[in-house]
């Protein structure tokens, strides 16, 4: 990989990060995960390159933007997780209430 390829791959990683943020806003976590795998491959290729030290200053702005986007994606993921846990808790409460009602109804019909 030539030095220019490092720059190109960093731009591609940034584009994937931006796409992932859009996916996070849409709660499309399956596609988010698949895209993260693609992005991780690009980043690995960048940081394993022999010329990374020479190119690091040229891609720093891409890397900073990726970090900023990742922070926002993480916040969206944490928020979605909290919402999902709340929904599960509500469902469990409803299931418990239905079970109690069924027990009570069965008891009342036997008496």
C-alpha cells in the first residue's frame, strides 16, 4: 500500500463512520455491525502499514472526525439499549400481570 492509499483508506473509513452514524440514528444495528467490520478492516490496514508514521499527520483530521462520530454513535447505542431494557421490563411486568389475572380468574371460577 502506497502512502496515498493510507490517505484514501482513512477517507473511506470516515465515510463508513458517517454511514454508521446514520444507521445508528435509524436504529439499524445489524447493518451498523456489518459496516463496522468493513471499517475495522480498513483501519487495521492503515495502522499496520509500514509508512503509517510518515502519514499520520496527514490523516489526523480524518481520525479525529472518526472518533467524534464514534462518540455520538456510542451515545445513540447506549440510549437505544436503555430504551430496549425499559421495553423488556414493561413486557415482563405485563406478562406477570396477565399471569396473576389468569390465576385469579381460575381461582374465582373454581369457587
